[in-house]
């Protein structure tokens, strides 16, 4: 097995060979993923396992808490296992598998045991033992080598995510709740740092990276790798993440542990009503929140916070069926006053959903009028594993470069992709490294062109005005006590007047010539914002001439006649 795909295939086959019949297919992931984590931990600890056991025996009755000397024995790791057993040694004693496995799990340091608890390992082991599958599963896992010298951290991330994709498909869950294609993350990271590399140069620099829906932690690790490998190897990057799903939270935490990072910075819970980083600010933030996630279960909490002046959601609340913009508001609340940058993936809904005065429109208004929206990049379709819909990267910052202030850049990158040789779920396309560089170059050049448009903030705003017409009864205009015409509500209409236009002039030019008796009720004015991406990049294609259409029809008729003759000829034979 020479690459992550081979290893993922092997693990997948283990699940199918051993669990089939005793577990339902949608339960495979619950069983297999914790054993992948355990095997990875074993391989990482392998080189120092005996040294840790020797140290533990020496100090367990001498020190009240031997944790520090045990960590020292691991030669730089921040976790350990004091048990004699690992999966390989467990497989050497089939008759005592249950007793020895408990000893093995209890030998892990507290940070690992807390992580493993999120897999509900006790229930899984009980079912495996009941079905006499515990030993076969442990034994089979010893055949796969997940040592860091064989499987690098980023490859281990691929393995977890490929397994998650397959298990999610079997259980009809959405893989998009768990992870994002790595080339999309690389594009996000490139855009996030493209114009801000100088501030990361030098020694003694510490920067924080946060993802409020971190899944398996891919965005965090790729962001760190990008900074360390391409900008400054000396900068210290501290990763923070929160994840609702217990299973993927445990995977993210194990990955961070193995990398030697602070595992307590990965925390479990919903970012909306259980903010595990309340009051904390971050330099950089990336996220791919689930598309169309409902916030109905947290509705009371979110509405209460929205009513607070300094609450995260005071700008507005989107419809309950789609909480994507809540994630962005949550991230904005964690921006550093001296400057932070955000990259977040959305579907098309946050661009235009909601009329003037709606929660979505008010959120866009708040972001754009504060001059935080820097750029939006339209991505190719069929990039994601669970959906083929259109997606967009939003770049948001509270410290724009001078040339970007008061402006928003739109990039149309929908044609920057290559077809995959083999589809993975709904993923049929991918973005190449060269295309990532090309899209990043369009962003940094900041020049209007075929795939790039630059707008003033006000270009996305409009005033929604109410147009009234008089109520007429028996041929007469009905008037109120003050002699003013009463409006006919059945004839009420609305107009969207761009913010850059004079409303009175617009009304006289666009409305009065068509309905001379109309007037505006300015007391009902509402300001809205929307980003009609498709309109800005629409290319008019003239209709074919009648001659071209006629020629096409004649050609089709000729083809049809020829086919009909062939068919009739065959019938006669």
C-alpha cells in the first residue's frame, strides 16, 4: 500500500469483510474510525513505547503525577500510553482480548481518553465482543502501517476524509458536514495570505488560526503548512477549532495531538449556542459551514443574543432553514481590532436571499457598509463530494489594504477546473495547482477584466420604495379626511432604486410616464443589499437568424429521413 487511497481501500475492505451481517452498513463508520485513530496513535508512539513503560514503572509509586516525566520519555509528543499493550500486542493474546483491551485504553494519557470517549468506544467494544468480532478486527488492523514515516499528517487527513465520505454515503449523511476538498482549501489559504505575507516575515511572530466548524481539521492544518512552508518557517501558528459532530471532533483532536499541537484548542459543541472560545479573538479564520444548516433547535438562544446590542447576531437573523450567515457573524465577532482576515465558503443563497429589511439583507448591509467585504470568488460546480451546486469563497477583513477600501472584487472562476478521471460522490471536477495560482493572480492584480469586476460598496445597495395608486370607486378617487387620495392596496407596487441614484429623479423617469397618478410613500423606504453575481458576468449571446434556424431544421429533417429509410429497409428484409 503506497498511498492514502490504497490504505483507505484496505480499511474499507476490513469494514466490509468483518462487520457485514453483525452491523448495519450505516454503523460501519462508528466502529472503524476509532480503530483507525487507535492504530495511528500506536504507530506514532511505537518508537518510544517501551521507554514510556519503563519510566512509568520507575515513577508511578514515587511521584503523585508522573505525567511530565512520561511526556519527556515520548521525546516531544504530548500524549502517551503506559499499558504494555497496543493493537499489535493485543492480537497476540486472543483469549484475553477484552481484559487486555481495557488495560490498553486506560493506559492512554487523559487527553487521549477524553478524545476516545467521543467515539463511545465502550458500546462499540461490547457489540464487537458479543459478536466475536473483537479479535478479528484488532488483528486485521495490525496489518496496516500508519507510522508518520510512512503516512504523513496530510496523507492521514486524506485517509480519514475518504473514509468519512464513503461512510457518509452509506448512512445518507452529507459528507460536506465533515470536510472540504483539499484543493479548495489551498485556494482559500492562498487568497487569505496572498497580499499579507510581509506581516508574517521575521522571528518571534505568533499568529492564531480558527475554524468554527472545523470537521477533521483540514483547513487549520493546511493553513499552518502554507505559512510555515511558503512564507516563514519560523512563525508560530496556534490552531483553534470547534466542531459539533463528536466523531469528527475526535478525529481532528487526534490529528492535532499527533502533530504536537495543543489538543485542548480543539473543542466540541455547536458554535452558535455553545461558543467554546467566548471573548477570544483570532488573526485568521477559515470555514466551510454546512450548506443550508437549520438553527431551529437553537432558535431561542440565538434570538435572545440577537436582541443584545453587542451580541454576535445583532445585525440580523437569516431564515431558520439556513444558518450559513450566522457562522460569518460569529467569525466577525472574533476579529482582532487591529486586523483579521476571514475566508468562508457559501452556496449562492447568502448572496441574494431575502428582500430589503430581511435578516439576510440586513447582514449583507452591515458587512458591506462596514467595508469588511473584500472579495467573492465564484467556484466551478461539482467540486464537493456531496453536492454539485455553485459555491463561492467570501474574503472578509476589518483591515483592507488602501487600494481595496470602499471596493468589492468579484472573480468569476467557474471555468478554472479539470475533469476528474473518476468521480468521488458528486465530485467530478478539481482545481489544479496552476489554476489556483491563476485565480490568486487575478485576485492580487485587482484589475477589472473578463473574469474580474471591481465595484464600489454602494453598487450593491438599493432603496426599496413603495409606489401607491389611488383607490377609485364609482369613477371617483376616494380621499381621506385630509383630502389626500387613499391608496388602492391591490395596485401597490415596489421599485428597487440603486443607492447611487436620486430617488425622485428615478421615480419621474421610470414610474411616472407609465402610471401618472402614482406617488411614493417614502415612510416605507427600506435599504437592502444583494450581490447578483450572475448578472455582473452575464454575456449576451445574440439569437440565431431565421436562416440559420431554417438550415438547422432542414439538416435534422435530412438526417431523420435517412434514418427512417434505414429502419424501413431493415423491416422489409
